[in-house]
C-alpha cells in the first residue's frame, strides 16, 4: 500500500471525528474527492430527478472526471487537513 493510500485512508477516518460538520458544499467536495480517489471516474446511471442529494453527489463526482486517483487522494487529504485545523 502506497504512502498516499495510507494517508488517504487515515484522512477518511479523521473526517469522521471533525468537531464541526462542514457546510454542504464542502461535504460534496469531500464526497467527490473520496469517490474519485477510491473508485475513479463516475460510473453508473445518474440518480432520478427527485433524488436531489443523490444527483448533487453524482454531479460533484462527475466534475472530477479525468482526475487521477492519486491527485484526488492528495486533494482529499489536504481538504481534511484544512478542516481538522
């Protein structure tokens, strides 16, 4: 397991223990970076029109299409570091 992968997994654990809940835009960014870093480009059908949360997550992840996994992991780690202060 690479150092980036280990740091990514550690950041995923730390984000669960944040003192304050991030705002919705930050949560979407965390979600999208996590999915891009762990799974790669968005896949599967877009959620239905009335699934507002699912659609927002899908679109946020879709905006990162083409981003390399390691780059997404590093951005996720940096964002968690910023939030954890």
